[in-house]
């Protein structure tokens, strides 16, 4: 079978061209049992993703404590840097002791240097705050990020996983102070985690903010690899609590609908789930997290799956999304 033709879009209201899938790089490391833990295999997945036309890669300083950024850096030096859009994040703990986490000016200015070094690049295309920092005024964070944009170390800034009021406050403050504005939001969003429809997604639609959903397959739940009647012995859910928490009656009902639509169309549940995200007007580029080349190829082929309004309604019917404050604690 020939490779699907990659599609590109501009990220939110910016002119930045990104592939319709972003390659999530959290699996490239050895921090957790469910990660790849094999550099050569990680390199092969990144190479194949770029070969398939993916030009957008998402990592974070905290992913396996810098290991993911280093692996990405080793691979991208072989490619045309101008074509690639490299995204990373700051906020999470990078060690014990004071000033090792959060969004203070000091921590951001320290961490950007570490990320640039591990990524082996002079600039980061999209620098994202991984979470909201309750202890640092957002003006301080925005001022530090604005400085990075002004000095050319960062091209665009983005945010992830927070309450809509916090994100709105940040946009308002940057407009007020004439600081660089967040151009992109990274929320958890997939067919079984739809709470962001009641939180940050309406803000993004209104403000022209790019949306790059994380865990687009619910950590693997939406691939249909698990069964309602048995405990997971393999796959991420076997060792990752957050993935296992998705095993609820309501989510199994979503998966029933996904399997039904997939059977009717002769495609896989993962492809239906990803195609549903690609059909959401607010979504630019779901961040897929393949653990093998087979996963990657199967997932990217979702580009060729089109869903009717009736199919989308069936997939959405089992859920009635509500926003819960503790989602921001993820
Ligand atoms: N901003 C944030 O706070 C945040 C949080 C989480 C993730 N992220 C970003 O989002 C990216 C993706 O997140 P995610 O890894 O949770 O995404 P995901 O696509 O929901 O889950 C990926 C996992 O599902 C399984 N899988 C994927 N494709 C499959 C297929 N075709 N068939 C069978 N199993 C398949 C694999 O796990 P197994 O093979 O182990 O079952 C894989 O590791 C991350 O790499 C990271 O860049 C950001």
C-alpha cells in the first residue's frame, strides 16, 4: 500500500505550516515501563515520521529528564531544520531543590538553554508552558517568554492543560503589555476525554489559537486493544494508571461505537478515533504517540478516513462532556 499524502495546515492564526499530525516524543525515553527505552527504535520512528511528511515534533524538558529532547536532537541534525517545527515545554520538575520547576523568569531562562542544548538547535519553534504555575504571576512568565521571542531563541509560544479562565487571563495580559501572545494550546482531547469542549476549546476557536490535542487515542484505549471483560496484561494500560482509569462503562460505550463505525468502513478503531479529531474544526494537529512503526503507519493513514455527520453523531452520543477543575491537575 502506498503512503497516505500528508496534509498541512497553518497553526491557529499564525503562518506556521505544520503537518496534520504532530509526532509526540514522550515515548522516546526510559523513564517509565511503557516507554520505548530503545534509542535505535526511537530514531527509526522519527525517521519514518519525517519520511511520511510529518514536520512537527513535540517533546518536553521533563520527558525522561531530557532524554527525549536529546534523542530528537540526534535525529533532526540530519534534516533541513527550516522545514521542521520543533516544540518543547517548560514547567515540570527538573530536580530537587529551589528553582528546579515552575514558570519563574529564572527557571524559564535556565531551562530554555538546557532544551536548546539537548535539541542541538539555535531556536525552538514552539515553546510551551506545560501547566499553569499557581505561584508565579503570569506577567512574569509572559515577560520571560516575550524576551525569548525577542532574542530569537523561540519563534512562537504555546500553553497546555489549564482552566479557560487562566488561559484567557494570559491572553489578556499579553495584549495589555504588548507581549508575545500564546498562539497554540495543547489540551488532552480525544473521543473519551472531551471535557475541553466545555473549557478551553471555545476560547481557542474565538481567539484563533491553534489546537494540538495530546493523547489523541486516550493512551491506546481507543485503538480497541483492550477488552471490557479482562484486566490488561500488555500495553500502556497494564502499568499506567491514567490509561487504566479510562476503563469506565461510558468509555466502553464510546469504544463500541468506534468499533462499529470502523467495521462498517473497513478501517481500524484507531483510524476512526483520529479521523474524528481531524474533523473537529478547532483541531490543527493531533499529537500521536506511536510506539512502533506499525502504529505510526496505521495512525497516519487516518488522514484518508472521512466521517459523515451521522457517523460523528454516533461516536459522540455516549458522552455528555463537562469540565472538571481537577482535569487541570493532570
Ligand atoms: N501536554 C501534556 O501534558 C501532554 C501529556 C501527555 C502527552 N503529551 C504529548 O502527546 C503525545 C501523545 O500522547 P500519548 O502517547 O498519550 O498518545 P496516544 O496516541 O493517546 O497513546 C499512545 C499509545 O497508544 C498505543 N498506540 C498508539 N497507536 C497505536 C496503534 N495504532 N495500535 C495499538 N496501540 C497504539 C501505544 O501504547 P502501547 O503500545 O504501550 O499500548 C502508544 O504509546 C506525547 O508523546 C506527548 O508529546 C502531552
